[in-house]
C-alpha cells in the first residue's frame, strides 16, 4: 500500500471513530452521569483531532502527487538512464554536490540540472534560498521521517513569520474597561480607560552546519543528500521543541514553558500516581480560576505518562484502554493519552534534571489557544571558499522562529516538586 493510500485509510478509520463517538453522545440517556458524558466527549475530541491530522497528511500527499503529475517532462540528464525528475534518491548525481559545483559559475552540467530541477519543483515546496529549492524527495523526508523531535512544537498554534523584523510585539490589555452599579439616578457613570502595552518576542535563529570533503561530494554514492538533510532537520526539530519547553529567554533563546514569568504553580510531594491525580486537577482548575478560560492540553515527559498509566487504585487501573469506567482518562500503548478530558502530549524534551537532586521533571497544563509560534522555512546554503584550503565544503541549514508562550502567564500551570523524581515501576 502506498503512503497516500495508507494516509487515506487512517483518515477513514479516524472518521469512523469520530462518527461512533458522536453517535454515542447523541444516544446517551438524559440522566447519564456527568463523568460518563465527559468521557464520551473526550473520546469525540480525540477522534476529531486525529481526523484533522490525518486529513492534513492526505492533503499534503495529494498536493505533492498533483505537482509531480503536472511537472514538465525534461529529457534525461547526462549519465542518467532515468526520465523522471532530475534529483531522486536513485540519481547518479547529488543535489548538494551540484549546488557546490555550480557555485561561482562552475560546472555547466550542474547548473543545467539545478535549473531543470527548479522548474520541476517550483510549485511543490516553498523552502528556498538564493533560488535553490529542495528536491521533492528531501521535503518528503523532512515531513514524514519518524522522529520524536517536536511533539509540543507541532501542537502550538501557528502564525506566519513576518518577512522582516527581529522583534515582534504582541498587544496586551493591562487595564480593561470596567462598569459599576449606578448608586442613584443621575450619578456619574463609572469610567475606566483601557490601557494597552506590548509583550515582545525576539527572533530566534536555530542553525547547524556540516563540513564535507570535496571527495565525498564528488565521488560518494548518491544518498549523501538524504543523510545530511535528515540529520539537520531532525536536530532542528529537537532543538526548537526543547527551546519551547525550557528556553531561557536570553542569549538568543525562546522563552520556554519552564521559564515563563509568574505562571500558576502547583507543588507535588506525593509518591504515588493516585496522589498525582489531585495535583493535576489542581493545576487544571488554576488555569480557569486565574485566566478565566479552560485549559486545553497537558504536556509531560514519557516517563511520567507511563508512570501514570501504570498506576492503580484498589479495583482497577487509574487510566484504562477503550471504554471509560471508573477511570480518570485513557491510555494507549503504555502512555496516558487523555487526562480528565484533556489531550496529553508526551514529549521527551521535557527536562528530567530539575530540582535539588537534578532528577525531577515537570508537568505543564495550559490553554494552547493563547499561545503562538511563528516559524519560517528551513533553508540550506553551501560555502566552498571558507574551507577551500582543505578541500572541504560547508553545508548549512537554518530557520527563524518567534514564539509567544508568555503572553498570558496564567494560561499556564507548572506542576513541579520532589514527587516528580525518577519514577519506579
């Protein structure tokens, strides 16, 4: 089965689960217990999120397939028996090697292949720098390669990164308009003017580079492109996600969840999964009590999600699979997936070296809708001159981003404490 067929099947399965969940809610008895109704609604929400993700993947595959179908049919490049796209994993030449060879008016055949490739790929991907666009198979690897690099970054609401500027201002009302009861007729009406200031987010650059010998670029078996691109993208994803969780806000870094100023806080000093439940509920209520909107997600380290999933009370697991009966939420594949109706994002980038003994993690409860991430395209460049004395070529990858996770500090609760040391199973 092809990737697009697999994606379509996953979408169909998700839509079926969504329909079953909706039917269960519609058919629920009028006197259904609140907890049971919330559990049904949580199943529907999880299925709805899965439908959205599956639909986006299908649409991406369909756009790529359509672009391939409509691309011009260029003649085969010299030395290649293929009549398809210029750059493929099986081609007899390398994308990065041609970028290097064509620089400063070099190899004519490399320039011809790059020009042909640019015409082929113009409508497929947007990542480009100085007229250079990744080959089709490289962005496919970037989008689909299975990494655990950015679970939290993937769910933060996205906004387009402006084309200019290095500091971005988010308007914020610091004093709202207010009303009051008029004590008596003709008394003065209460007046309170609105005051607005700005929260700032600085542009963050995340970059990496690889120095490759000229011999490797010119004489290695095709596939070096895939290795370099995969490693750069994987490293970028992990670094961005780690920044959004624990960035310091200084030295060019994002302000991560761990360093948001004056969030809600909950301290957990217990020793059991059952005891942690109460603290997580406390963290949930603090978002709405202090921010006046409900939390929408929980982020925790996989070790904490597995520890909760393993927890039991006197009669049953705290988190069950399938239907919810006397339980706090759902688990699947060994991890908590839904807690009190809120989706749980398990993220290995949550730090585990916190606290006095440097072995604690944290749990973050938040309203995602009041956060934002602006992320630019991942771009590449090649440089020959800087390493010409040793016959090396430098390949760089980089992207710009700006995040606003700190606009509403009370939209976040940070749960920490001595009870979150390395769990025992």
